[in-house]
């Protein structure tokens, strides 16, 4: 009788220890997933901001003002009736 009680108590303690061990491991895993979720959310926000900037640049590239500005700056192109003054003091 006494041996059965001791055996039963040991079994109950072992089960409780196992449950606590499993719970702690699952909590660690959940914390890691939460951390990963936060990091991924930040990456998504950053990529969305970059995407918006690129979309704005894409829209700007197709504008007439941008094309004229690039032609003037990069290709030294001007309108036929336009006078260009170059500062020689530089």
C-alpha cells in the first residue's frame, strides 16, 4: 500500500515536472515567434516606404519637368530659342 502511494506520488511529480518543462519550452518558442513577428513587421513597413518612394520616382521620371531637367543637367540640351549663361568665375 505504502509503495503504491509513493509510486503514485512520484508519477504525479514526474508528470507535473514534464508539464512545466513543456510549458517553459513553448513559452520560449512563442517569445521567439513574437520577436520575429515584430522584426518582420518592421521590415514590411520599411519595404512599403521604399516601395512608395520608388513609385514616386517612377511617376517623376515620366513627367515632362523631370525629362527637361535631366536633358539640361546630364546632356547639356536646351531649347532652341533659350539663352544659356555660364559663370566663368567658378
